[in-house]
C-alpha cells in the first residue's frame, strides 16, 4: 500500500529576514531525517508551501498555495473567487515557507483553469508572483502532516453519494481520492497538498478540496491533468490574449510579463481608461463590412481592450434586436506585411490589428482601452541602486597613505632603498 503525505493547516509565525523564492525550492525537503512523522511539523521543512492572504477590513481572507515554478503558485479557484476583485492584485500577498502577517510577495496576475464555472467550481487557479518583491522568512511556523492511502474512484464515489455530496457543480472534472491511515478528527481547507517523495524531493499529486476530513475519503484535484495547462500558460507569458465573448463583443489583453487571461475584464483591470472611441456607422439594407485599425505599442501595458458593436435600433428601443436585422459580427485580425515567420510571432514591441465589422443596419461601434504605462528601467539608476546594496572597500586618505609608503620605503627592512648613516 503506497502512502502519501498531506501538509495542511499553516499556523503561527514570527518576523525575520527577507528571502526570495526560487525554483530550487520546488519539492525540497529540508528535514534532517528521512522518516516522515505524522502530526505537527515546521513549515521550513517544506519551503514550497505557503499562503495567499487578502486583507478585508479587520480580518484576512486566506488560502493555501503551492509553489510550482519560481514565479507561479497554485491555489483553489473556489477560494480565490471568494476574494473581492476591485483591488485583488494590489492588496493580495503570498508568503512561502512560513506563515506571516507582514510584507510579502505581491501578486502580478492570476488565471482560473478553463473548467472553473463551466464544468465545476472546484478547479485550480494559477497565481503569478511579483518576483522582484521580497517575502519574509519566519521561525516556528506549523503545519499538520498526515499519512494517506489511495482510495479507488468507485469507493470514493459511493461515499459521496451516500452522504449526498456528489453534486455535479462541486465534483472536480479531474479528481483522485485518498484517506488518512490513522483516522482522526480533522477537517482541512481547500489547498491541502497531497504529495509523494521521489529521489529526495516531494512531487505534487493532488490539490485538496474543502472537507470532509481525516476519517473519510477526501477528494483532490488531480494535478497530473493540469500540468500541461500550467506549462502552456507559463510558455505564453507576454503574448496577447483574445476572448470572443459574443459575436458583437471581443476583449483583447496584451502585457509584456503577465500570464494570458481570458474572459470578461474584472474591476481592477478597468480602473484606468487610457483611450476610448465611439463611432456610429449609418448603413441599411445589405451586408456591409468595415475595418477599424488598432496598433499596440511598447509604452503601454493593455490590461483590457473592449470592442463592442451594437445595433442602433436596439439602443434606441431599449429592447431585443429587431427581427429584420441580425446582430453585428466583429472579428479581430492581425495586420502584417512582413514574412510569415515574422507575422506569426507576438514577441515584438509593436503589433498591428484591425477589427472587421459585418452588419446590416446602423450600428454604434465602441473601443475602450484600459491599462497603464509600461515600466522602463533606467540603466544608470539601476546600476546606482545595485551598487548601493553592497558595501564599498575602504579607501585611505591619500596624504596619510603616501606618508606610510615613504616610511616603509626608507625603513631598515627595505634592502634596495635603505641607507645606513655613516658616522
């Protein structure tokens, strides 16, 4: 019977020095012994474990996270979606290898797995970290460790059917089940890590779902089925992302260092409007096609660009579309006159698009662009900042140093220059 390890319930913490997480932390076991004991353990033993917290009034919303790359952690999509999105990126913090309440690693962006909300509310969220920020190293943080045994899908399904907990929206699309060998009274939150040790490193097997605890089969998101999604998302960082929300509604995102996000813009993405344009096109009776040109430049990070085309009669009447005129259809195309290899690459400073609009009646076309000015590093200031972080060698006073060298040069120990007085 193969056993696994569960690490959960990240507790207490005290401040200490700052560290930066690295890929070398993934799966590391810092325990001085090879035997794994159940019960409480120090979280420094598992530096790839952590928490994400969001301050809300006088309390903090928290969820467990697992480090999978230098810049990415996994979290429960159900837990992340409970947190307000007006300023989630600005206020949320991640702590790895400890459980702290102070300044930590900032959140750059996040994406939910495509299955979230469509097939199940139990899915994964990938959180991108601000790796240029610092986290806090702590002393005496605590986790709970349980040894587990594998439970087959049929046995696991029977238990949840008997308990009437097998609702389709709560059952993960990809799941594995495990149960504590020593049945105890405990309930763990979403984000509990199911791992196995291979060649001295811990390998992530599953990501826990809330309930029912040690004495019953627990469901875990099968990480093996999500690994390809994680790898693909990391490889596409910085590429534009296009979401076709409806035939008359498109969203485009383009940043240089964020993961690709799809779906509607959240409130935090639309805080700063940098450009808006509204055009009314008066045509009626036949199919018409028009194009709207758009260029994306390096000086701006576009968190959300919204393209919408509306039938003018629908806007005036405030009701559904008139049957005689269909809904406008818009599509986003890339314009490029260079070689095919060049046109299929998105890692360039300047990218040109055009929006093609097909319609039958008068329409109102609107473009709203949100984002912020891109951060550009000044090489001189960056060098000065880097130099100030390191101690400089002590430079002696020139006159004093000259005198010391002269004395040493004329001293008795200097065979070439010393001249003994002749009396």
